[in-house]
C-alpha cells in the first residue's frame, strides 16, 4: 500500500506535492451511516437484581456504621470500627467530661480500660461496687476515698484511694461516675449532679477517708 | 432521552447527590473536628519549624508513593501486630497535618508511628543515606543527594556520619526530613481510639519490629523500643 | 465521492446531516493536535513508568538523580498518561463522535487549537514541576497551581465549544454515546475543579484530604474514563458491524445506573482508614451496585455483536474495541470484588490496586482511544496509515503487554497482601518476593512502549504527509495553480 502511494506520488503534479491517498480505501462502505438503536425492553431480571442489590446495600450500610442504636442518629463521625456500637464509645457532652476526668484522674490507678492492676488497684469494669443500682455509695466513695482491705469481684485489695471532694465539682463527679457506670460493658443507671450534691451535703462534716466497713454500712440509695 | 437539557439535568442531579453524600456531609462531620484535651495538652500538637519543613520535603520527594501513614485496626490486617502502631489511626490524628499524606501503597512499612518506633536520630540519618546498610535487602533508594560528602577535617558536625575518611553531613532538607519523621507519632489515647491496657509482661526491645513478632497476643507496648525498620 | 446529503426521517422531521467527509475534514486541525500530543504523552508517561518499574528491581538504578527519584517519577508517569493521553485524546474522540452523531461539522477550530496548546503547556510545566519537587502530594493532582488553573481554562474552552457544537447539531435525536459524552463533559469540569479547590487552593483539614482525593480518583477512573470508553464502544461496535445497537432502553438503564452509583465509589480505598465507618460502607454498597451497569453495557455489547465477534476482530479498530470491552468487564468485576472489607484486607495498599488502575488506563481506555484514533485519523486527514501492518502489530504488542502488566501487578499484589497479613512474615523479604511479578509487569511495559513507538511513527509520518498536502493545497489556492489532483 505504501509503495503504491509512493508511485502515485511520483506520478503526481510538480513541486513535490504528494498525491493524496486513495480516498476510497479510507472511507469504507457504511461510513456515512451512524449507528442506530433498537427498542428491546430492559430484562426484568436485571431490574430485579437492581432492587435486590439496593436492598442488600441498605442493610449493609445500616449494619456497618450507618445506624448505631439510634441515640446518636445515623452515620456518626466517631464510629470508626463498623461493628462497634455507639454505646461503646463515650458520647459527646457529659460523657466527654466524664471520660476526660477519668483519663486525667482515675486511669493512673484504675487503668484506661477500667481493668485495674491485680493485687494493687481494683477493676471498675464489671465491678460489683460500681454496678449497684443506687449510686450513693459510689458517690461517697469518690468524695472521700477509701482505705483498707476490700473485696472486689471476689478479689482482695488493700490500698488507698484519695479524696476527690475538693478536687472535682458536683458535675464532674456525676460525669465520671456516669462514665464508669456505662463503659467497658458496665450498664448501671447514670448519676445526676443533684445526687452528688445531696451526698456531698450529707457528708459535709466528714474529712477522713472511708474505711471499708464504714462504707459498706452506707445505704446505696 | 432525546432532550439534551433533560439528560443534563439528570447528570447534574446524580452529581449533586453523590457530592453531597460523600463530600459535603462528611465535611460537616470531619470539618467540625477540633483539638481535644488530653493529659498532655491539646491533641494533635501540630508541627512547627524543622518538622513542618520536613513535611514539605517528604511531600516533595514523593515518599507517599511507597509509605502509608495509617494504621488499620487490630484484627484487620496485621498493622498493630507488626508493631507499626499501638492503636489504629483516626481522623483526629491528622487534624493538623498539612498536607495529610495518608498514602495508598506499601512498598515500605507504615510510618504513622515511626517517631516512637525508631527514636534514634542517627539511625534515621544512616538509613536515609544508605538504607541497605541498616536493613539488608531494603527496596528504599539511597537519598545520597540529601547529604554533602566532604573530606574529614577536624571534628565532624553533630549529625554527620563518618565513613572512611569522609564526613557525610546532612543538608537542611535531611535535617528537616528527620525532624518530621521523628514527629510522626500516634500513641495518644483518644475516646474513639483508646490505647489498650499495657501488658504486664511487656518484653523490652521487642516492640515495633517488622521482624517476626514473638508474641502476637501481647498487648501494645507503649515503651520506646530499639531502632527498627 | 460526490457530496450527497444523506437524509433520514425521524418521526416528523427530516434531518439534513452534513456528509461524513465534511464533518471529518472540519475536525482535522484540533484533533491532530490532541492526538499527536496525546501519543507523545503516552510514550513519555510509559517511559517514566518503566524507569519506576526498573527501580523496583534495583533501587540503586538512577538513585542519585533527584529528578528521577521514585517518588517523583511515579506520579509524573501517572499524570502524563492520565492527563496528557487519557483526557486529551478522549476529548478529541468525544468531539469527533459528537459531530458525527449530530451530523454537524466542528466549529470553533481555532479556539480548540488554542485550548489544546494551553493544555499541553500546562501539562509540560506541571510534569517538570513534579520532577523538580513542587508536588502537591495529592495523588493524580500533583501538578501545582499554575498547571491546574491553565488546564481548567483549556478545558473550559473545550467544554464550551463542545456544548455549543452539541446545541447546534442537526440530528436532534440522541444516540446513547451522546448521553455519556454529555456526562463526561460536565463531570470532568466538576470533579477537577472541586478537587483542585478542596485539596490545592484551599486545602481541607486532615483526613478529609484523603476523602476528597479518593473521591476524585475514583470519579475520574470509574466514572469519567468509564463514560468515555463506554461511549466509544457503543459507537463503534454497531457501526463496524453495521448492526443496530441491541437495546436503547437497556442502554439508558445502564447509563443512569452508572451515573447514580459510580459516583459513590472511592471510599473503598479508605476501608478501615481514619474516616467514619459509614463512608467505606456506602462505597462498598455502591461497588456491589456497579454490577447492574456492568451487566447492562456488557449485555448490550455482546448481543449487538452476537455471532459476529470474529468479524469485529478482523477490523483494525474493531480489535482494539473488542479488547477494551473485555477489559472493562474484567476491571469492573475486580472493582466489585476488591470493594469489600474481606477482600480489601488483602488487596489494600498492594500492587493489586495499581494493577486495576493499569487495566482501566491501558487495557480499557487506552485500547478504546487507540482504536478510535486509528479509525478517525485517516478520515479527518484523508490519508491512509503509512504502515497498516504496524497497526495490527501495535494491537498484538499492546494486548500482550497489557495482559502481562496487569497479571504481574495483580499476582504480585495479592501475594504481597496475603503475606503482609501474616504478622510473622518479614516485610523486606515479602517485598522481595514480589519482584519477579514486577518483572512480568516491566516486560509488559516494554511491549506497551514498543506498540506506542509504532503508533508514533505511523501517526507522524501520516501527519507529515497530510501537512505537506495541506501546505501545497494552500499554496495552490493562493497562487491559483493546480498542482494537486483532487481525488474523487
């Protein structure tokens, strides 16, 4: 083909102007015709597949980060693990204060995960002390600390916990108590600042740490 | 489907929907993030001076082509088991990164916690100059052009490598880059990504290696380990 | 060829399309610029990619030259191929298809030529900037400000010309390719300017940058390149086989499902990343939904060509289009499979992702654009390819090259991912074990380069002859002589 072109070139006009190729070879038959369409319907199975996938997709999103127990609403920005429930993550607002208080003050001994250190500091996760329905004993414990041999979840501990009465406000104590009662699998009712205030007033004259016997004698409600 | 404007409207609608869903809505969530108070002050701390210049060097050299800066959660891949991080990385970690170079390909190990994993400054200089001396078989190119090679005369400068009568002095770019690498840490406990409780049987010197991990069930170690790749 | 005006009757109106020859000749100046520069960029980009691939065998290769360090030459390669070849040649082909389908010749040639010139200037400056170190760090957007702005200006010019051409078309009925063309014209402008705004001009904070970047890459690959490639295949398969497209409603169904679902992809890159868990979940659902547009277009193509695929493969252009169609099906299946948490645990951060992008860029888009180019150029210049055998050879080299490139990257990537997930596997050793597969990919790149070299030679020889002819014609026109015999 190229040789033929060159021969045509030589036979062409003067000034070395190359002869044009063969237009016929370039434009094949049917070149003028642009493609057209036919009107067959969309297969029903394909539409059914679309509906099925939409349904599956919706369920998948809901189960993987899209809908987390309703409280925070859907699509929360703080759920990074798709299988986690929002309840496992401390929530914004009061719970954030509680978590912050815990991290700053309590986690040194009781550890960030509420596990404590065996033989030294009692755990808070699953602790029978924390999970009592009435919060008053827990509030009193935080207010005035505790010292002496205790048993938590059947394990003995003998250590000293400082008083937090003058270090935290009612709101902060309520927040941290709520936090430890609702994290690490704990599910106990939250603590309100009014309850803390009531306990603080009731123990206003107390300046020494509780002993275990004294504290156990206190009512929880 | 023969009316151009109608087709265009449909195209516009599809774009608007997806742009809202994938870009605008997350902007409301991620864009509202702010610094959080931790025990050690506001987090993330942000970079200044040499470390920020180092981020520019990192970007300019294209380190992001081989290295990621994101740690995947425990149980998904082995980022934590390999010691590349003590916890997964979350959006809070990158809040003050400018640019945020998360990376998408791992021809080299993850770097989001390299500052804590390899805190030895000399290791970094030697590694940049001659990676295969410290990590045999490494795929990393030698960044000799970040250093000046001069004949040894008197005492070498502080961070220079002495090699066979020559002193290899890092340029400003190398200093900045190493400062940046040392600033790459993601060990602060956050609400959405708490640090796991430290194991009482932590084995020092074993954390953060890409070598075979002796005990993959050991919880993350927060103590700083010997320099490792 | 006598200039007959073909007439068609559509419902009540009679359409007076321009003859194909007139349309083609009107496209010549801008399209030869787009195609010529596009082929050069493709070659340069693949050459850069080859250098990068060799560095993966021996990191000491050219290691002392900062301009060629891996971290700079790899993004330079990507930008060359994506913008220099991918977007530029796509625009040329889309313009031609739009004119042919609308039955109207191309207007505003000078503006389009200026736009092409601006685009190439911007890209050259941008690539030099990346190699010199002025990179933005954002994948596929590494070119700095001035490049991006110039490219946007050039694109705006092309877009306005294209839309005006579209508006002035003679055949008012729309063929499915034209829907995709309309979409493509709008979508690139949108995603590029949004990404430029949010990542480079006024960068968003922190991990959100990764979100916008992933959104951009995914939209460019699985929406824009997909639209261009699908438009080309929809056009050429019925045309080359002289058969109608199997089903218009099915094509519409495929178009709208692509438009509405493909734009939600992208966050699969960030599975288990530092983003809220709902975002990857949405993209995973969208990836599964991509099965619907995939089946729609694949069915349409297959049933249009049913029984005549061997005829299609006999035609030069048809071979490329056939390969592109298969590549699209494979690439989209890979997208669906890799867009799930369990598989992404293996393929994330590995060569497998690079391999899928390579399949889309070279196997699907590259093949479709080259096939269209091989069809269009003789018609717009009225010169036949100087070496027709090389066209066929190009296809063979490319087909084998793409297969090797993609296989090497996928196999290497899956191996890399599987071993990376065994925490006891030494990282350096596992990367070394992928090198043989990178070797296969490097061989694939060499074959691609060889094919591109053939195309370059063919194109520029033809272009030289065509230019000489145009010059002679112009001289004749001015001097009133008749040195050139006008063909029939």
